[in-house]
């Protein structure tokens, strides 16, 4: 299948002031996948360790935030400015705390830059002299440029937190042969500033900060994957110069294992000369990602011959503008709403790019008419989400807050809807409950001259007991709604109710002091469907 022509996009200028990343000896543990933020706005964090001569490490955190997630204010003659309060904290297993707090000045040249989903603010923070094999690393970010006042109230500024387990990586002293430092991901670095791709050169004191790319997203916004890393002669054991491997294997592997690309790099032509120069050099490797379908990929590197360590990391390929513009909370929410079982487990364990790919595969399978230009099922589901957001209680992070919204997403608009905001009497409430169990029961409102059914008239004794219990607890309800689907509703994909018999009914109640409705009764369980 041919892919449409890609448009190359540049990355945003970097935050100033910015700590420059050094690729000197000692970059140890990089994350397999960047950590994602949880909070009011998106952010990604990558971590590197730098060994010190005293045996400790400096922990370097690289942070990337899309411009669209931040507030910017016009500064006279200086373009758009923003301010971010950051706190980086590491608590080791021994209880020792390393922390720093910074106020960072942000920049966006134009209003269009501040609104671009593929432009980022990138900055780095470091913690010096960390000891211990592992700990918990937390980065808290607060947008100080956000307008705190609204409707006469003082509102909390947007805040997000990135947290994960930090583990110190293998030390140079533990490696026999060739020690591979973890890679630094770059984007748009001019080739004049880098050695020829795949070649070895003396290590640079620094890489230009504006080319760091810690979120590792390639494809539509950057067609060339660039990584740079140092190689060093290990100090472990009694070995000579000839023990140093000469060739590295680079491998790109799709997470779903349907694509693999391998490349070999001859990095040490003369092991003895390499050792004589100090046994330290830098490697740059590039790859055109135009041939890669969207999704998550593993990038690994290791010595092809001899001894040494290896590393494995991940990056994402994204070709959809919608995927780049969609906020991470919306992506997470939709995946949790439509996926189930193993697909949902895979989705929750994946990164943003692979999550987008999994959702795209899901909707492609359920496209009612692939010949049209858009997917009618996905389009209708998005419309239902907007309706739920506006009229039926909205959403939390991964679910509809109101059970009416959940049923509406699965089945659409009911054929009949009966409701009472304030129940007028027990008879009308009982009539609605009865209709859940008896699809032929007529609708009745208000008082009605009929005694409560006894067990012989009920479908089951249990059903009758449930009705009686609800009649005795009417004072706890402030309203109810009865939704009736004469057929099976309009399911957009297989769900808990899509294979049921005709005639589904759902009874929702709102309890006192609550504004949302919960599913109190349904006849779906009588038709082999468990209540969700």
C-alpha cells in the first residue's frame, strides 16, 4: 500500500537556559521507553546516568513537552514567553533524597509555533553525586504562565507528574570487551556537525541542545532517525587490546514482530590503535523511517564478535496528523472505552504511537464500508463521545462517569426514554422497575390503582424481593431514567450487549447528593449478558 507524501517538519527551539548533554564517559542507564506524565498536560521524560570518578553518578533527566500543552504570553518585542516550575527528586533505596527546583523560561517565536502539535519545549535537569543501585525518580511540572483567574475564582495552575523506578545501569568496570553507552536520540541534526552515519569519531564534548529528541517520535514530524552513542574499552578482567570487538549489530524490530531491519557497523578497524588512543570514541547512526509503518519499534545494539554489553531502547513512528494532535488523555480514554481483554492489556502496556496503531487497527476491522473515505463507525463513536461529554456526565481518565454515557456509547440513542427528575410516588418508581423485568409491561406514570405484585406474578422470587427492597429505599433516590431499546440498539463494535435478543431495558437511578446516574437494573443478565 502506497504511503502519501510526507512533509518534513522542524522541531521547536529549545528552552533557555538549557543544560547541554555531554556524551563523555559514563552515560549509563537510558530508559527503554520514555516515561509519560500523568496530570493536566502531556510530557515525556528520558533518563541518563553519568559515572563519576568517585563511584557515584550524575542522573540527567531530559524532558519534552508539546507546545500545545503549555501557556504562552506575548512579551513586548520578544515573542511569546512561558514559565515552568520544575522539581526533580530522587529517593534512593537507602532513603537518601536528591532534589532540585528550577523556574524555566520558555520560548515560542510565533503564535503558530505555540499551537503546533509537533513542536516541543525540550530541557534537561540533573542530580549530582547519586549513590545506590536504585530508587524512585519523580519530576513535577507546573505551568506558571497559565491564567489563574476565571469567573471570579482562583483556579489551580495546570500540574503534571512523571514518576518511575530508577535503576543504575551496568558500570564500565563490570564490562569486559567493548562498553556501549546508551544512545541519545536526535532530530534534524545537520550532518556537518556529525560524523558520517555509522562511522566512529573522537567523542564530542557536547551535542547541540536544539537537536535532542527525548520523546523519540519519528515519521511525520521527522523522517530520519538519528542516534549517537559512545563506545569505550571496558576495564573488567585481564584482557588485551585484541579482546575489543570490531563490529556492532544494529537492529530495528517492530513490537508486533512483522518488521525487522539489521545493519552492521565496523567501528574498530585496529583494536590496538583504538586502545592506544584511550579506548574511547563516538558513533553516529541514522535510518530513513519512510519505509516503516506506524507503531512502536525496538532499537538494539551489541557487539557482533567478542565481548561487551548491549542496549535495547524504543522509539515511535507516527504518520497520522490526527495522532499527533490528539492529546494523550483522549487517546488513553478511547482505548479503554472500545478495547477489551488482551487487546486492552496490550494497549495499556504500549506507548503512544503503538496505542494509536492499535486503535487504527481496531477501527479498520469494524469499518462498515471500507470503500468510503472515512470510517463511519469511528465517526459515529466520536459523535457519541461529544454527546456524552455535553449531556450525560462526561468522562474520567478511562471511563464514562455516568452509566448512561457508557450505555449510550455502546448502543446509541434509546428508542424510548422515561424519566422523573424527582420521583412522585412509589408506584411510578415500581412500575419502571417492573418494566426492566417484564418487557410487555405497559408504561405507567404517577399513582396507579393496583396492589404490588406478589411472587406468583413475578418472573422470579428474587426479582420480587429486589422490587420490594427498592420500594423501601425510595427516599434515597432523587430521580430515575428508564431506557428501552426495542431492537438491540446500534452497536458499532462487539460489546457486552451487541449479541443479545431483542428488547433491552436499562434502569438508571440518581441518588441523593449525587449528580450522576448509575445502572440499577437491566434485563440483559436475563439474556446471558453479565452486567458491566
